[in-house]
């Protein structure tokens, strides 16, 4: 199979998987690896991301220079329209003003060595009162690209690697909305 055929096949498989993820509950998401599953959670939004993973050349514990993940930067789309952004934190911000910040809770390998891992992230902060206001868990799935391989030579050097992924925003079944909705946004938004 040629490289372009393999890429097309992967994109088709990702599109099919995304359709499977559009169901109302985690039970409809049989293809999510057990390591990043979110039992008893309901999808409230699914965004596609296109952007870059940014890496910085740093000295490791052994004193050798190595690429270290620094931050993501990506546009979030839904129904073919840009509706938000993803950036350091990691933070996902919707155009409606709602945003969540997450912390990695679990991971599963990407499909190839060039694909960043699939992740389950627990939400640690919420801002605003829109689509993401009641999100408890974020899953990063269907990753393509984003992994950086090889040595680096100059501390502080930056390199970006293109990636795409789908982000599934989930609400746990036990979540109760606080009176008046989500906490108010801090001044940084």
C-alpha cells in the first residue's frame, strides 16, 4: 500500500470512528482503549483539532539534550467551522467563552510511532457558561502526527510538529451543576 493510500485509509478509519463516537454515552464508544475509557460519562461535544505540538530542546536528567514537549497550539473545528482553540495548560476554549483545563490521567499509544498518544484528561478548571461548562473529562483520540523523534543540538531550540486529533468532551453521570452554572472566568479569558 502506498503512503498516500495508507494515509487515506487512516483518515477514513478515523472518520468512521468519529461517527461511532457521536453516540450519547461511552457505551457507544467501543473502540476507545480501556486505558482511556470514561465509564458512565456522556459526550457533550466533539471537536476536531488541526495544529502543532511544540517541543523544546532541554537538558535531560542524564545531562544530554533531548526534545521535551512544551505545548500544543491548534484550531478546534466542529461541522467544518473553526469554533475554538487549544493551547498550553492544556486548555480548550470554545468561541462561546467556555473553557476547560485538563491534567493527563491516562494514555494509550497512537496508531504509529509518528502519532502522539491517545489521552484521558481530568478537568481541573472550568471557565464560562457555554458548551464546555459542565465537562469533567476530555479524551484525545484519532491522533495523526505530532510526535518528534531524534536528537537536538541547541538548548532552547524549538520545533513544531503538525498533528490532528479529535477531542471528546464528557460529563460524568454524577456531576451536579453548581448554582448559577460554571465558575466565573478569571481575568485571563
